[in-house]
C-alpha cells in the first residue's frame, strides 16, 4: 500500500505551517522526517494520519483519495515521544486492547498478540505490568500495541527522545528489524542526523515547513541539494565560509585549492568532523581563534572564529586549549561542498561524489 501526498499544505494562525509538499512512500519502507524543532515534522505526520486535514492538496492511500477520511477509518498507528501504556493491565492486555476495541475474535487476538510480542521480544514479559518493565521494554510494548492492529502506516514521533542513551541505542538497532518484518510503511520523526543515518531507508529533510530534499538517506547526507539541507543533516551544523573563485582557484583564508567551476563568489561548506588539529596528506592549514571548548569524553568540540564566520570542529581526544589563542586547523579540500550565494549546490564534496 502506497502513501502519497500531492501538493499538501497546512495554514495555521494566518501563516503557512506546511508549504506545498509532494511525497510518495512505498510499502515496507522506512522514511525519516529529519529537522529541528518546529520544522513541521509532527504536523506532517498528523496530515498523513488524518488527525488534521490539509488546507490544500490531497492524501492518497494506494491511489484512493482519503483526504477527508477519519483517522478511525484508516489503517494507521502512531507512537509518540510520550509513550503510553495502561499501568493496570498486563503487557498481554496492553497489546490486545486495540484488537478488543475492533471486535476481533478471541483466538485471533491471542494469535496476533503472541506473534507481535515475539517480534518485539516481549514474550517473557506478557504477564508483567508496564511498571515492572525497563524503559526500553515499555517503549516496545507501546510499539507492539501500534503494530498489532496490522496498520499499513506506522508513525513514530521522536519515540526514543525520552529514553537514556543505552536504551536509545538498543531500540535504534531493533526498529529497522521490526519494520522489515511488519511490511508496513514507517515514518519516523527525529531531530538527530545520527539517528537518521542509523535507521537508513529514506530521509526527508525539513526546514520551516518545507521538505528540502527526499531520497535514500546516504544520498541526502552525502549529496545535499542545497545549503539548508546540508545544515539540517549535519550535527553540529555545517560550517560555512564565503570563498572567491578566480582562474580555477578557490581561496579560503590564506589557503587555496583547485576547483573546476566558473569564477565568482561561492559558499564553502564542510562538516565539523572534517576539521583536524593534525596535518594530514592533502589538507590545507586554516587559522582560527578558539572561543570555547566542550569536552564530551572521547571527543572535543572546538568553537572557532574565522574572520566573520563561526565554526565548530569535532576532534578526537580531550583537548584542553587556552581560550582566545590562534589555532591552526587542517581541512582537506576533498571534504568541501560549494554552494551558490543563493544556497544551491554548485559542487558536491569530492569524497562524497566518489562514494
């Protein structure tokens, strides 16, 4: 079953909250909505589910226009960041509850509950109550209750945001396996580029209510079509600097490199992890002022000032440096994207184009 959005918009409070959006989601696919808070991820999911009606445009399910159809009449399941289980019921009864509301026969309920519990690795916990489970097991119980209905569309709105790191990592690994087994269309909203990369499938980058790019996740990450998409799909956000190209040479700071583009002004973009404190083959030196340091343990964020530009470098190890000092950082031109002044991609970073 295919889900299609055709020219879907949503106006709120006199402003456009979702700009005209066209998306086609295929059966058995994982689709990530990636964007910062207030980018429009939850609203887009609610439009897909039928919880809200678009201002303009159509929602089609397997070619049928369901724009005005109630959510109760669609095969949709939704799991929110604040996952909900019924505390007085066992895990078995929590999973079975939507089937009982649907009037499904007892034997069929038992079969589907046990099959879904097995898929979610909850079989040993079926007699327990939610408060007797770990946070990850509680979230899997909420997911099982959504999946047991046999919904063709499963919407996950930042479902791991409130879990600790270990549980998030556990479920990030499990969710792709779950969606492959279910055959449903999964739509997963997140603010974290790393999570999108781990989940794979397709990614729609969202910025201020616009889908800036949609496609296979590695392609959107490696070949963003514009500076906005590159910013959305970089954490920390992509570093930018204005550069001037003349006679096939681009200049940034006091360093230059060869580029096969027309002369003119461009924006160079590169990710934090591609700045280094150590000289590497092919890298060019750049001088920047160190403004602050964040040590995360195995890595250190360096907040730098290069002329009018603020950059962030992500380097390995614990780096204790004096604030205000000039640092030489190294950047391989193979990792530099070039954008037009208007933000359109002019050249993909060579490392990404070759991947």
